[in-house]
C-alpha cells in the first residue's frame, strides 16, 4: 500500500484506471468504464452494435478459454447472437458446452485434476490468523494421468506461440515471461528476470522445466526446486511478524489513507473531459449525469434500476451458492456423485417461495412455475418454505441451459441468469457490475417447459 504522488495510498488493481483511448481498440468498453473488473456483457453488446460503442473494426475471431458467458451471464440469447456474427471461434474446453458447440475449432484441455500447477502464494491478511502471518508459500498440484488425449492449456499456448513465431527471441513469449511479475504478489511471486534461472529465449522448455526454474529462483525460497516440492506438495517460509504490517514498509505515516474517495471523483472528471475531447456522449446511457453522479468522493444513495419496476413485478429474485455446486468449473454440475447428493437436499435446486406468498398467488408445493423479469424468463419446480422472505423468490445455484451434447444433468434446474439484465441503466457504472437481484413475477406454467437448451 505504497503512497501516491500526494502521499495518499496509491490506487491498485481495478482502482487504478484503464487508459482512455479513442476510438477504442478493445471490445470490452474499458475506455468508458475505467474501474471495471471484467465486462463480457459489454463486449457482446459492442459486437452486435459497434457504431453505438464507437468500435471502428469488426471482430474476426473469438478465443473462448475456460469460460462460459452464455451459461454464466445474463440474457444468454444475446451472447448467442453475438457469437453468430464472428467468423471464426476457437474454444478450449473440457466438454461440449454452450460456447464450444458454436466453435469452429475445439481444443480439448485437462480437467483441474489432470492439470499441473505451480504457484507462489501469500495468505491474505484479511482471512488469516497470527499463526501464518507473513507466511510465503509455494505449492504444486500433482496431477492424475489424463483420461483422454486432451492437453494442458499452457502446452497448447506454447505450441501456438512457436508456430506463430512469437515463442522465442526478443519480445517473444519466453522473453515476456522472464520479465513478468505476479500481478498481485509482485516481487514476492515468481520472477525469473535477473536470476540465473532466466529462460534462454532461443530454446523450448517443458512446463516442468519452467516450474523448476521458477521455484529455484523464487526470492522468498531457499533454492529448492521441483523434485523437493513434489515430496511435500508445498514449501513454506515464515517471515518475521513485523513484515506483516504496513508500517514496516512505510513508517512514520509515509502512506496516508483517504477519508474521502478523491481518486474516484478525479476519475469521473477525467472521463467527462475525455468524452468531451472526443466529442462523444457516454454510450448506452440517455442522461450522462446518471453516470457522473456515481463518481463521487463521498457515499450517496443512488436508486437502483429495480426500485421503480412496475407493480406486477412484485418479488425480488435472490440467488445463493449451494454446498455441491458452489462454482461450476470442470463440469461440476454434470458430476453424478454430486447430483446424487444434491437430490437428497431439498434446498439445492428448485424455485423457493414463502408459504404466505405462495398461498396469495394460488401456488402449491410441486407446481411448475415461471419466473419472469423485465429481461427474461426461467422455469422450475416450486418449493414452499418458511425460510424465505415473503417479498423474495429464491433460485439456488447456477443450473439449466446446456446443449444437445451436454450431460443431461447440466440441463436440469432453473437458470437464474436468464432473469438478469445487460442494459447499461441497470449496471453499477463504476465497476460495470450487473444487478443480481431483479424484480420478478411468478406464476404457474400453463403447459410444458420453456425451451432453454441451446
């Protein structure tokens, strides 16, 4: 938490602005959301309507890597339409999921248990006790043999870089890796540059060789390499307790902390000035003051998009993680063991309403119901409960959708994300974050299920 030029703590990560450039040369619209985290929901809108977002080029290719924006984001049909406009799609995938079924080329990759991994790690101070304060660690994942002829994604990238002619030489991938530092750990992470373990930029290395060099050159390590870490799975190096406190690095108030978010106000002022300089308005928003009122130095209540929804949308949709499907990497939702356990848990799948709310709407436990927001619909089996607020409808997990080649288990359940919005007026303008609790109405399905399989 080093000081900035004025002595106040320097903004880092997403608090540090993306640079403004016009016309934009990045499809994710970060010029207009300089503090955003990630924004595939903006990218697809720019692909579908490039003039609106001042994009002066056509997206010719899409490389989908370990992500599923169709299943895992709002309004899946919009993503499908955007991908249809792209001439060439590559998907690195474990299963034939929604983006992969639309791909021209599929690169089968390891599951997490098949994939080796070597990382430097410093436990987060927010979540640890004094017993590991200041601990530096490196750990290795020792994979199981792959079941099929899939590959590690880093090996695929290495081969692609070699065939493109950008693996070796100055400015190549190995040269970049030599100079790179961990984006979060900085000097505490793996840094090959300036050590006797630097990669020779005219050679080609295996992943094991790179892991070994990273471990041996680790500034917080003791020179042990891959053979040693494979015996225990990790290497730890405790640091003196004093190094766990900011004062050790910046004593005597060298770093001051802001009482007001002045940097946020400055970001908004710079964004307004850049838009005026480019002679454009903020895209997707009718009244720009809606944008700039969110760039304030002090907290201010700003009504979200759902407060004034029409009265027919009388419930708030809420979503929670479940014990079996907290996340969905590596086709967890298609795991038959987890499915067997989840079916014994009455709160893992379905649509949940308070008993008084269900009675008022004439709905009964076991009914097939439709949940409809202003942005989309979903369908599921009703579970009446006393554990939910009368003004809410609960949909757990991240279920539903799937493809004709998906495990049938993936297609089960209610797709909560279909209720969410891509509209800019529903976003948190500063972070580009999406509204996750839309207003909805619930009613009994007349016949059949909504066709939600892609």
